[in-house]
C-alpha cells in the first residue's frame, strides 16, 4: 500500500475551526483501507465543552461510524501535537499511527509535557510521525493568536 497523507484535510478542518473563532486545530481519522472515517476541527467554544478537541471529536465520530470503541489499524492526522487528554484517548482507542504537524511545547502530551506514550501505564503506543506540514500548521496558530492580541 502506498502512503497517502491526509494532512491537507486536517489543515482544512483547522482553517474552518479558525473561521468559527476556535483555536485552529484539525484532525482526520483514516481506516485501514484508506477511507476517511471522520474529520473534525476544534469546537470547545461552540459546544461549551473543554473536551471538544479536534482529535476527541474525530475519535468519537469514527468509533460511532464503526460501532466500536477500538480503532485498530486506523491512522490519525492532526495539525498540532495532541495534549495529554487526547494522547490518552488515542492510546485507549488503539489507534495504529499518529501523524501530527506542529509541536506544542506548552500543552503537548506526546513529545512534550506528560509524554503519555512513554508512560509505563500507557495501554497502547501508536507509531508517531511528527512534523507533517508543521510550518503551515504552526502558521495557522500564530496568525490566529496574533489577531486576538
């Protein structure tokens, strides 16, 4: 099977989130067959829900679509390094591969902060690939926060 990145779709979700006034983070969940199962952007303000991160919304939608709490063999593309909450959900869902764009030294939970997948209590550790479209993803975040300051 040939690798096909879905980061451009995640970036489109991040742009849509920014247009809604949400922090521009987007996520796409892809099944083992390469089919997009779910896509989402942050909706924490819209839903008045601190757990409505793009990753969480995509995981919930993909699980509902498949009728399973496990996303074995699935890939998650997200524009920003997942926080500790999202990393724990990724592990619990047994997602096979995580691809993310920009690093998040302040709130990340994969390469920074809690480093959830390195914890001995991590139920599952996905393959992790970072830096996909990192400059574009970081630029969306920088522009978003600059406009609000």
